């Protein structure tokens, strides 16, 4: 084997390991962890510490995603959206995926503990991983209520960043958790509608609920997000903040109304894009707009 061939195989292996971490999902986690950290530290912390915290969190999330794909390898193989993931496509073995997942989780957890030893950041990350892997993942085969459990683990990254950045217990981390928890419902249901046939083919119960129920919960979650966003930014009572919130929330409300009026692939995709942009917009306003 030539050195070039060895190098190409190494690069391909690294790419596969990257896919195992679900990089797009992990990026969102890194982003919201960073927001929580910067909000708590007030931009006055060490850049090295900030990067280390974000990296450790990424490793934990990557490990959780690896375990998720190991447990869902059979259903992933039945779904067009997921059948090319590393394990169902046989590009890596279950054993190899387990080693990667365990290594990332161990290194990330230990690193986060060292970086924030007197805070609940590391413990919160491990509890989040346990909920995602041991509760949410198997519950997807049983009930559509799995979303409520999965949203708990998905809502912890900004809180982990907040505590790692030196933030205290109080209203702010609670609001950060609440915003990211509620945000996941329009996000998940839009994905569920887009890939409903895939979920049904794999026997997953993500969308095994009446359309009217999803419509009602979508409207309620939208209303809650509007209220929570105003609460989160209540310490920045400027015309610019108010105008931004009205614009961003109006955009989300329009997408939700279109989705509940006609649950098609088009309206679901529009809602997914809108929701996925709404969250970073709110957090960026929170970080960058002056009080």
C-alpha cells in the first residue's frame, strides 16, 4: 500500500467518524453552549477556557450521537434519510462505533469536569446524554411522547455553557433551558412531517399522533416561544430589541400558521428552516445588542 493510499484511507476514516457525531446537530449544540458561556462570562473569560469548554461539550454530544446510531442501526437501515449513516452502510462496525462513542464521552466529560469543577456543568451533560440515549432513543419505538423526553437533553447545552462560564443559579439559565426546550417542538414536528413515510416504514412512533394534536401543540409552542423570548430579552428594553423581536417572532408565527393550516412537505420545510434560524437569531440578539 502506497503512502498516498494510506493517507486517503485515513482521511476517509476521519470523515466517517465525523459523520458518526452528526455534525450539523452537534454544531447547533456547540453554538448554544457558546452562547450560554459568553452570556455568563460577559466576554471577559479566557479564550482558551472558552474553546476548551465548547470542545468538551462537542465530544460529549458526539458520543451521545454515536450511541444513538448504534441503537438505531436497524431502523436507520430502513429509512432513506438515514440508511447511508456510517453503521447501517457498514462503513464502520458496531464495535468501532462503540469505542468511538465511549472515548468521546469519557474525554469530553472528564475535560468538562476539569474545566468547571465547582459547577453542575459536567453532571448536567452526563444526565443529558443518559436521557438522550437511554430514554429518548428507545421511546421513539413506543410513543410520540418521546419528543418531550428528547427535548430535555436538547435544552441543556446553553445551561452547560452558562455554568461553565461562571454563571450562577437563577432565572437566566432557567429561561435559556425553557427557550431551547420549547423550540424543539416545532423543529421536531416539521422533521416528522417531512419524513413521516420514513418513520412509518421503520416502525418509529414519532408522528403517531392526530394532526389536530400537532396543530394545537405547534400553536401553543409558538406562543410560548414568543413570550419566553420577550422574557429573556427583558433587560434590553430598546426600540431596536423590540423591533427585532417583533420581526423574528412574526416570521416564526407565520410559518407555524401555514404549517397547521396545511401540513404539507412544503409548509413543513418552511417551518423547519424558519425554526432553525429563529433560535440563533434570538440568541445573537441576546448576545450582541446592548442593554
